[in-house]
C-alpha cells in the first residue's frame, strides 16, 4: 500500500490513478501525515460459469442429491 500527501497527489493525480489501475495496489492519501482517503481499484465480478469453469463436467453424484435425508439425520 502506497501513501501520498494531498498536495503531491493534486499535481500528479492521473499518474497515481494509472499506477493503482495497473498494479492493483491501494493508495492512501494523507493530510498532514494523517490518512484521509483510500483509493482502491474496482474489481470486476466474475460470473459463476467463469468461477467454476475448471470443474464443469467433473463432479460426480453417487445418489440423488435432492433425496430427503431424514433417515440419516433424525428430526429433533
């Protein structure tokens, strides 16, 4: 995590924003040495299909996954 003062950021804001975008590293902006703002990159969300693409078609069900389980787990 990098830190930069408000006054330095003001003059080189685009440069710092590009750095955050390229590296993914957070940037903390300070005012008189006190952290006041955190700049973080926006993370895109992956779809479920993308997240589980590597296991698609590899999962094996040995029985009906929707069958009731009352025999195994008695109701209380």
